[in-house]
C-alpha cells in the first residue's frame, strides 16, 4: 500500500505539470499524513535543518562563480592557450575541447555552463576550419559532462550536504576519475582521427615549444583561482562555503582585470545564479520532505532487509541501481535525479559496505550520462542551439554515444578499482 501511494502520488503530481520539487514535497506530506498519524510538522523541522546547513550555502556561491566566469570571456583565452598544444596530434582541436572543458569544469562546477562556455568558442572556430560538425558537438557534449565531476562540483556539494559526507573528500575523490574520463575521451578521439583524418583536418601552423609555453601564461589566473579554492579546502584553511566566497571575489577580480566582465554582466550573472539556485533549492526542499517521510517509516531499512533476503550479491544490486539511474536519466536532469533518489540509494549502497565518498563519485558519473541522454539531456539541447539548429537534437545525441559508453566503462573501472576514487582522500584526510 505504501509503494502504491508513493508511486501513484508522484505520477499523478508529475502528470499535472507541476514542478518536480512540488511533486516530491506533496508526496512526502501525504505519506507523513497517512502513515505517520498526521505528523506533517516533521517536514518543517527537516527543511529547516537542511537549509540551515552551512555546507549547502556554498552552492549558490559556486554557481555565482561559474556564472561570472561564463560571462567574462575567459573561456576564449583558455581555448587560445590550449589550441597550439594539440595541433600536431591526430584529432587536433577536438582534444582542445576536452582539455578546456576539464579546466573550465574546475572553476564552474556545472556541466551545462561548461558545455555552453566552451561550445560558444569552439564550434564557430572548428566549423570554419572544416572539422566534422557531428564530431565537434559530440566532443563538446561529452567534455561538458566533466563539469560535474571535476571539483568544485555542484553534484558533490549537494550530495555532501544531504548525506553529511565530507565535501573536501568528495572534491579530492573526483580528481583522478575526472582525469581518467577525460583521458578516455581523448583516446577515442585519437583513434577516430587516425582511422578517418577527414573529421579533423591537419593544421599546417607550427609553433615552437617555447611559444606554446608562453601561450599557457594566459591561463595562470584561472589556475590561481583553482588552487585558491580547492587548495584552501584540502589544506583545511577554509570551509567549502568560505572557499566559495573567496572564489566569487577572485573570479570577479580576474574577470574584470583579465576578462571582459562589466558591471552589467555581473548583475546578469547574479540574477542568473539566483534563478538557478532557486530551482535547485526548490527540488531540494521537496526531496527533503520526501526523505523525511521515507526515513521515519523505515523504508531504507526495509529495502536493505529485502535485498539481503533476495540472495543477490552487492555488485548485482549496484548494477540494478545503475540501470535504474540510466533509465530515469532519460526523463530527469542530473541534479534533480540525484536529489530525488538519495533518500533510498544512499542508505542502500552504504548499507552494502560501499564507501560513501565512492558512492558520491559513482552517482555523479551516472547522472553525467543523463546530461547527454535524450529527451531531457540538457547538454544536447544547449549544443543543438549553439549550432543554430544546423544539427538536430537526434544528431547531437548520436554523436555523443561514444562518450556515453566511455562513462559506462569508467563506472566499470571504478567498481573494479575503487582506489582510483579513494586514494587521494585516504592520502590527504
């Protein structure tokens, strides 16, 4: 009866077109009212506890930092700095897309912002040089997903705030998997360009190693920003919220002095980040109410008991969880999906002795796949619009399939070798 009420209310609320946060919250309130003797006041306590969290306050600050950099034009400088490095490598500027997405992901924390910032620079330049359009958008959509994995990450911030997992450990845990996924993308591009050189025309321009080195001098402000934000957290000098505040101030200074940021663009960035956090916060609010109702009724414990009696081993259950995420990723954006499922998935996987930090990395990679999975895949929509609709959403999605498969391979590798994610946290904390 409980599951009928839960699923039925969610489906009914969602079918009316209400916001996801409202659907989740309404479902939680109904469950509390029906199955907890009308104890709906408990929802207020849980909402206050989550939104009064010092950790969660870092989320709007990191969003603002990414929005400032997105509007400052610094992505142009980063792209110009990396371009000469890969000119003589099969794949050329396609590798630059992945490298700049990795760098920009380390300062934006958002998959969507990363894809938009790099794509707006790369697509016009590469189409002018004769690169295959489908391959261009495929690399940008895939590379854009690194914004959720490379720290600082909105996914890790929200995951840490909702599960009380160390943000510093989550940030550090994302570094090696992020580099690994980027390397997988570049390896695919390398062999694709070897097999079909027409997708990436060779660039006759030659630059000396010294000229390339000097070109990297253009990105030192971004590197300084990354070191200041991530280093202050890892070194224990600042909390994530304090580091985010420092990042906003430094991003504004760098963008005014080094980029093209104006007062008008700063206001636009502030307004945009406020809207984005409001939408995320509303989903968090609804999911918090649902999580409270699920927790009070002991549903996670019941699921664990059912799983234990099913006879399935922990890796078979993990596979089922991943498949469910892949299916749901077709219909929900990544962060909303994570917030919605954590009340059940987190206690389930940690109850099976999976490390909480490792679970955070795994969930982040799985929801990254949702960013490039139609029909909701947000990265696909952004890049289709950047092409001025020269490429349909379907063509963009098809071009992204190799990067989708690379993420699945990354999940398999991390499952076989969890130390890839846990080595740095164990070393530094």
